[in-house]
């Protein structure tokens, strides 16, 4: 990802740490699949600028290598066959890939642990804990995932708190602890003066669908769709809410008073747990 600046002509070669951090921002926005859209851009600004300004050159180089290694694994495809070589590429240039999601998650655990030992500062450590939480969750190690998300929150990173809280919601859901999940969603609602209230409502509706409270879930989602009409930047969240509405209406669910949703059905999601931050099966471990 090229470094963008008003004074681009004055920048001969961007600092590698800054460039890698900006790539991380881009990756988070495109692939992390959190549903609060552009607000997530804050996620790695501290990693890129605060850490960049405070680190000695040698330390920055170490952090850069380990952050780049994490991103390489995160962006790697899962495929039975490795990606084909492009014209002029050697075998060593072949993009990293994994045969199974489990293999990828296991490698991520290793890379994020290495990132934690890079002494990159609070924000980078919180980022690593969130990444570890997602990897452990993909492996079905929900207790370990919970510890990592809680560690990220304990570091006090304002930028990463919503990511860690959402991760905990999925962990509690996988472990059938819906009361705890709802408590975390109440916390998410108040974060940053209500900036994530729409995300919290979406997850509350998902949990209610899983509990069979579909009429109330539909009512919540319809209101959410109305509120999201004034927030065009939250495209992914709007799509997920619309998909759940379409699923409920296709089942014939009606809100209190006998009213149907009144919106056109859209592409359905498979199961009530659509919209997770990280792909892969979520197991339980007590």
C-alpha cells in the first residue's frame, strides 16, 4: 500500500515500519470483517505513528519484520492446492497458502506470540492479543481466546477495545454464556459515546434469534435499518442487518401487532451467527 501524503514528492522512500503499519490498517479494514466500517481505521494508527515515533531504528526493524510476518499469514489463502506461479516467478516467490483453516490458525498463534515479544508497546501488544484471540477461537480453544481478548482490554487500548469486546461476545456465545455476552454488548453500546451502539444492537438481535425470540429480533433489526440509513459509511453492518431481516421475513416472522417487516428479502445468511469477525468453526472448551 503506497504511503499517501500531501507532500508525496518530498518523500523518497517511506519508512518501512510506517508502510507496514499502513498495510496492517488496510488489511484490518478489508479482511477483519468487523461491521463498524470506517470507524475501525483508528485500530492501528497508534501502532503506526505512536510506536514509530518512539522506537529506535533497530527496534522498529524488529517490530516491522514481525508485523509483516503476521500480515503475510493473515492474508494467505486456504486452498487444497498452492496458488499457481505467475510468469517470471520463482518457487520462493509463491504466495503463502495453507491447506486447511486449522493450519493457518496454528501458524497465526505462533506469529502473534512472536509479535508479543517484539516490545512494540501497548497498542501493538493489544493488537497481538486480539489476533491471538481470533486464532484460538478458530481452533475451538475458546477459553484461551477469552484470556487473550481480556488481556487486550486490560491494556487499556481505546482503539482495540471494540474489537476485543466483540471477540468476547463470540466466545461467550460459543460457550453458551449468553448472559455474559449481553453484558459485554451493553458495554459496547456505551463505548466512545455510543459510537458502537449499532453494532451492539446487531449482535443483540443475533443472540435473540438464537434464543428463538425472532419477533423481537426482527423489530430491533428494522429499527437498526432505519437508523443506519443516516450512516452510509457502515455499509457492511447495513448489509448484515438486511440479510437477517430477509431471513426472518422468509420464515414468516412478524413483529408485535402482526406487522411484517415490509422490506424486500435479500440474500440470506447461513445460520444465526453470520457476520463473525473471523472465518472458521467455533468450538467450545470449558
